[in-house]
């Protein structure tokens, strides 16, 4: 039974969530006040190098914590009465994530309406050094269940999914990760094998920036959406496929990374559930190299990242103008490829060294040259994120971003030809989303994120009115 089909189920989910919320606020209230008092007592001016290497306290923390205090600072149920830290000492790191996305289309789009989409993710990471005395290795097993209905598909008609939990995936249950990672030579070299994605919820893979995770629109979050719109062989969470990834990081300031995957788009179908282990698809290959500036304890300036990458999707792709002349054999192109560049930069810091309060900017650009087969050859996103604007709210964040995609000229001309005989066909031009968001870290493990998204030309169709989506992204880390 889906959440959409039964108001009783929807009411039950909300009731349980808010009950947990009230109990947790009471349980965490006194430590939170103490933490705020400590923040006010930070020492005077900071010298270069006093900030930590890692600038972010992400809304979805990775399950790599070891100490009981860290668990209490990151998760709603803390250390599970001491059991979680004991499991970590044994090399077992479980995490349970629940994302709830109630959103409504206030105006424009196809029609006004409200939907809720939920994502439940369960992951377990097993550290081989603790379990078997084998240093540098880890197993990762993951499962995801999504339920509800997607506002973009149901009411707005845009191609940049509005709700974070939707992630471009229909409601389904599926196996996500089933992988093994091995690090060598003090993490200079690492290999990852198994059921993988090219992005990651709990860290960084390809096309990554921590600033992306501050947003709710799937056009931004985790990684830019552009490559997934053009390359059906690219798999992003919660979809996974067989693959192998290698990363070489000789120094903190530089790395190079490559991955090869089974690019069979049929594996994304809801009825496959992530347990179809076939290898029938063409290869999807991606490579990336990146530079980091001002990272490390001795850094003298503000940290920055710059990344360059390219991908190739094997197989054949049908050209947009196939069959338009009548009786002409379908035209196909061998393979598909694209390039991307992205970067982020912290431009201002304030507060104590452990608060990580700062203002950062980011931008990403994806170019898929062959407009005969790529529906969106130009994709761009940029924005600002401020962490800890108020001294009393050091874990909150605020963000504003713009994501833009231009549809293929060949696709547009083909649609114009079809529109002459089929009035239901509309030529696609461009689509844009403006997002304004604020992340309120209520207590450890609970984030409430009010969100506004203004969608221009939903689906690239100028005939569809611009839409305004309003909602709340709720992220719970148990």
C-alpha cells in the first residue's frame, strides 16, 4: 500500500515522526544549551591553520564515527545506549536514514497539488581491520525503500525532481550497495568493486561537492543531474550496478579517479529491485581528476576544490530525427560522451575553529556535444551556501542556487516537425530552477529544511506556466 493511496498510513507516519521529534527535543535540550554556551566562549582572533581539514558538518553524516560522544552529536538516538560504539569497536557501522518530503505546487505547472515522497535507507559498513585483522578494507551493504508520489511527475511536469527523496526514482524497494573497498599505501591508492553508484550519500565519489548536499532539488543534490539526463548508463543512488572504481591520491592536493560500470538502463526498472545481477549492458566509463587548495592543518587560506571529468556511454543511441522523413530507416549513433567541470570555494569564515561556520560558493557545468542524441547538451548549476549564520545556530545552513538546462537543437527541431501533425507534442527549449532553502538542525540527527523552488519552463515547455513549489525536507538520522 503506497503512502499516497491511504490517508491513514500517511497520518500514521506523520504521527510517529512527530512523537519521536517531541521526545528527542526534550532529551537533547540541556546538552544543546551547553553546546551553545561553549560556542560563545570561543577564544579571540584565529591564526591561519587553526581551522580543521574538514569544513563541513553535513546533514547526512557518514557512519564512520567511533566514539560515543560523536554518536550523540550526530544521530537522533545517539549511541543506542552504548551499543553503537561497541559495534564500531568491533568494526560494524550501521546507519538508518529517513527522508520525508511533503511538497505542494502552489501555482503553475500542469496543475496545483500536494504529494509526499519518502526514502528509507539502511546501510551497514563492515571494517575488515577490526573484524579480520585485515587493514584498509571495508564491505558496504545497503538497502533503500521509497514510497509516495513525485510532485514533479504528478503536478509540475519538470525534469529536475523537486523532492530530494525522489532522486529521479519511482517508488520501490531495492538493494543499493553490495561492495568491497580496499585502501593501500596509507590511503594513497584505493579500489572499490561490486554493486556501485557513481555518486555517494555518505562521502564523495564522482562529480561531488559537499555544498550540493545543502539543497533539496535533485538538480543539485549529491551531484549535478546533467550527466544522468544524457547517459542512461550512469547509475546514481538509489540505483546501483556492477562496477569497479580506482582512486589514486598521492598528495592531499591532487587525485585522479576512474570507474567502469555495467551501463544497462533496464536495471533501473522498479520491478528489478536491485537484485538483477546480469551483465547485459554496454559499458559506462567515467574519469575525473581534481585539485584541492588550502586543505590541511597548516593551510594559510580558504579551502577550494576544482574537478574535471569526462564519461563515455557505450552502445547505440537513436537520433532525434529518425523516421521524420517517412520510410527512412532509424538513425543511430555509436556511443555517447560528455565532459564536466565543477568547483567550490570557501570565501569567508567566522566563529571558532570547531564550529566550521563559513560562506561558500560552487558552480558546475556539463557539456554533452552530440546534439543528435543528447537531450540536454548544456547543463549548469551554481549557488551560495552559508553555514552557521548565527552564533547560537552553528549547525544551521542557508542556501540559494540556480540550475539550468538547455535542450538539444536537434531534439527541438524534431519536436517542431512532429507538432505539425500532433498538437500534443511541444518543442522543448530550456528549463531552470531557482531554490531558496534553510536547514534548521533542530537536534542531533534531525534536520528540518523549509524550501522554495521556482521552476521556469517546466519540462522545457514554454506553454507550461512557471511553477512555485513549497515544502519541507525532513532528514532523520537514527
